[in-house]
C-alpha cells in the first residue's frame, strides 16, 4: 500500500466509531464501510459524474487496497454528522 494511502486509511479508520463494549468488529475484507459526505467540490462531489472528488478517490482507493468496499451517501453537513452520531454510518468525510 502506498504510504499516503495508509495514513489516510488510518485516519478514516480512527474516525469510525468502534464500540468495543458492544462487540463491534474492525472492518474486514468482506465489509462494506458506509460513509457519508456533503456536496463540497472538489473534495467530494455528488453531482459531478466524471470526477467524484479527490477525497472520495483517496478514501475508496485506500479501503480497496485493503479489500474493503465503500458506500458513500450524500446529505447536508449537519444531518450527516447527526446520522454518524446515531450510528447509521461508519464515518463522515470532511
């Protein structure tokens, strides 16, 4: 894995709420990580079908390098934060 991708992957994994007391497991190769972001081009672009944004490209590549798939949803920023806090998503892209 490229060193830059590794650090980004570690940052993302560090931002995913892992609840050891409930027995939540770390992502594995059969896991799909569900992330949420807002429309904020050029970082993450929902409406641009040609370019999804450089953060999206980095995150997807970093997880893919570890055999983990990603699913990215888009919504307004405050709602996205609330949904992550409720546990409906694994992480929030900024």
